[in-house]
C-alpha cells in the first residue's frame, strides 16, 4: 500500500511539472559575418511598467547581453551602424490553464460525468507563466535567430528561480547563434 501511495504521489507531482516550451526561429538564412549589435528596444523604466516588469526586463536584457558577449559580439551605441539588431521582450501571464504539453489532446478530454460534448477545462495554476522572446537580425531585415520560450514560474518571489528560468530560456533561444566574426 505504501508503494502505491508513493507511486500516486510521484505521478501527481510529475503531472504538475511544466517543461520549458521553446519555439525557435527557422529562417534557413545563410551564415553571416556579424560582430556588432545594438538594441532594437529601449529598456523599460518605472514610468512604463510595474516594478516587477522593469526587473524582468533588466534581467532579460542583461542575460541576452551576456550570451552575446560570450560569443564575442560587441554592443555599439544606438547612433552607430551595427551588423545586427537585437529585440527582446518578457511578459508574465498571471492566470494560466495548466495541461499536459506533451499531449495536446489532454486539454480536450471529455469528463465522463459531464453531459455529452461538454469539455472539462484543466485547472488554473497559481504559478504565473513567464514568456520570453528574442529576435536577432539585420537592421531593417528579417529575424535570423531567436524565438519564443515560456515556462511556469513556480516560486514567483524567488529571484534565483526567475534568473535561472530567464537564463535557460535565453540560452535555448540563442543556442544556434554562431560566434562573432573576428
């Protein structure tokens, strides 16, 4: 009986886990020789958004900059010509329906106790969903690298978890970005 209870608890725990969802840009563009970048968006400030979004924006910008610097890219001033433009965005969705991301039909299952053709919606989670997007491309051109990533923030008050989540998301989105041209 103890093993069955432990097994059920493990199954419930695993069912509640949410993996990071990543959608990368797939342009099929030829390799390019970029070495400099500038930001396509200005950082948020307290007049633009809530303190939480300003913090997330700053963490996202710093994480993207760190990934670019690790690959040898140099930031140039906004008024200078750059090989590429970097855009990013981070958002938090407070009310998110949970479901099984590995099985999209899970969200559409019928409740056996409900009247015919009534869909049972999955429960709301208490955890906010963090959505990140990064786009890198030529000035006035299409995005070549980047995409969108999202994951549940299970401990919204934990700065460490938020930073790990953003760092992992940015890493996944920019994993195909080549080293800077020297």
